[in-house]
């Protein structure tokens, strides 16, 4: 029995010497020889079994403290998450393996130093605790890039996913145009105007300027009414109003093309004013300027016959005579008559003087007083305004209706121009008297009535 024990001890010492010699040889020539098989049959011995790991340049040869078989050399904890670190030997060098589960798969990362392993274990435990472990699935350079991007976004408070989504949308819309170029162009353009100006504000400023410039009250009233409606429909920033929005506004309701064109003219004036004020980009056409006037169909000019006019004049009361006579025998517009004062009517010189603020064209105009007009005006009292109130015009229409006489649009003015051109035979002269263009006179009134009818018209006397 003693001999058997002695033999086993001798075999044990031989095996130890063989193992040390083999380890020394591997350290000298990096041969990577395996542990002698003689140790496999010796019961009660414990050796560190090196895991199969990749070579790492950060390996170290520092001495390691002994540990129990299968136990981690360290455990790094973050809250309830714990990541163990195991020690092993590879080619005679100590190795430290961090083991944890990622996406239901076991992961093993090996390092040459315990400090490096602890740092990686700390990161893994922290991410596991947060429930975000995908960061561990990145290569070291990718992880550093991700952290750098997150650091750049931190002052803006923007999540990385939102930034990437917005960038991709910009790229799709811009096509081949670089994003930075588009941004620089926008910044340059936006500096040429003051942003945030609303439509109601521009309307207020335009109307105030018109009042200061002394624009006639009738035009100012029309401008105020149209632009206030426009501002009510579009109370936001004027830069946000598009051509399609303006076109839709012009087409609301069953309005004539003449009315729509008049609205468009005033909206264009509003946008041009905003551009001059620096509320719209300079050097660019406004969205209103890009809209074209609608084509107005030619319509027949409606006039009164001499018989109808005489019937009206005979039935008119004293307050209606000035409106009917001046409109039919001098051709003034209804708005011009409404602004007219008797001081502008000179029966001695037989002229009516329309000042710039009273005429539609905002220019002074002299209108001759015919013999029959002078006769009718001599019958009425001539002090103050010619038309005391706007109800006179409605009263005149009611009179015509009661007499069974239809009242075409602008019938008094159209009648005067038609009969006057038949008398003087000069479109230029009638255009000057009526405050119109010769082209319009020639187009709509030439050969409309006969000379005999014209003589009968201007022969209607009180």
C-alpha cells in the first residue's frame, strides 16, 4: 500500500514538472502546445481551462489571484442587472471574458485586462438596466459615432430618429439639389423681407396711406370693402397666401367677370404695396401678379330711348331732376354725381367741373352743359350737394319701374355717350368729356344711334 501511494506522488511531481516545462516552452516560442495528457488521469487536481477566444493586442501578463473553479473573477452591477467577468488563459496569457445575454443570445466579449473588461461590463449592465442593449451590438467605432451624434443633438433637444426622418424627406423633395444649398438659398431669400406680417395689418397700412394721399372717398370705400373681405378670408401671414387661394376667393359666389377683375385689381394693389414695404420677397413676382384677368364677354350697351327719357323727366320730382338730367345729358357716373357739389355747376359758363378727387380717373375733367341740361337744372334749387343722400338713386329706379321703363346697367351714362357721339362724330372728344378712353368709345358706341335720335334726345326740354 505504501508503495502505491509513493508511486502516485512520484507521478504527480513528474506531471507538475512536465506542465511547468511545457508552459515555459510556450512562453518562449509561442508554440501553443497543449497541456500534457498525463494530467488527465490524475484525480483531485484543478487547472484553469482557457476559453476559445480571439487574440487581442491589449493582452497583459500581470499576475492573477487564484479563484475557485467556474466562478467569475468579478461581477459588475447596475441596479438589478449583473454582468459577470470570467478569467482564463490563452497562449499563456490571462484573458477576461464578459458574458451576458443580448436579444435572447449569449454574448461573450474577451479582453486582455480586467479594467477593460470591467468597463465593457459596466456599459452592458447599464444598457440592460435601461432596457436598451442594442448599443452593445455595435462595433467600437460605430458606438463612438453614435455617441458623437447624440452629443451634437443634445443642445437642440431633437431625437436622432426625427432628425434622420426629416433629412430623408428633404432629400426626396430636393432630388439632386444639395440640402445645404437649398437652406442657404432660403436664408438669403428670407432676409429680403420681414416675415410674420399678416394680411389684416397690410390692409390697414394700405388704407391709411391712401387716406393720407387724398384718394377720393368713393374709391377708398370700394377698396376698404373689398380688402376687408379679403383680410377676413385670409387672416394669417401674407407670405402664406397662394395664387390658388386668391383664385378661389375671386370665384366665390355668382359674380360677373367685371366684378372679379375689379377684385383682382385691388388684391394686386395690396400685394404690390406689401412688396414695396418689404413684407414680401423683393426681386420676385407676387402670387397675385401671376394671376391673369378673366376675359370679359362683349355685352350690348343698354340705353333709354328719347321717348322713355322724356317720360322719366316729366314724372320726376324736384329731387330726382338733377340725378336724371346730369346723368342723361352730361354723362357723369353715379358715383361722380354723388360727390358733386352745386358750386361745381356753372350755368353761366355752361360747364361742370369735376375735380381730381371727384372723378373716377382721379384727374380733373370739364363737362359741357347742353342747352336742355341747363334748362332742367334752372328749375331746381342749387345749394350744397347735388345729391342729398344715396336713396335718390333707388328712388329714380323705382320711378322707372312704376312707369314700366326697364333700367339697363349704367343706362343714363350709356345713353349720353351714345347720343353725344352721334352729334359730334368724334370718339376722342366724347372720351374726354366722359372720362373714358377713345378705344372704348369707338368699340361700344360707334353707330349705336342715329343723328335724328340724338337730336331728339338733346331736344328734351322742361
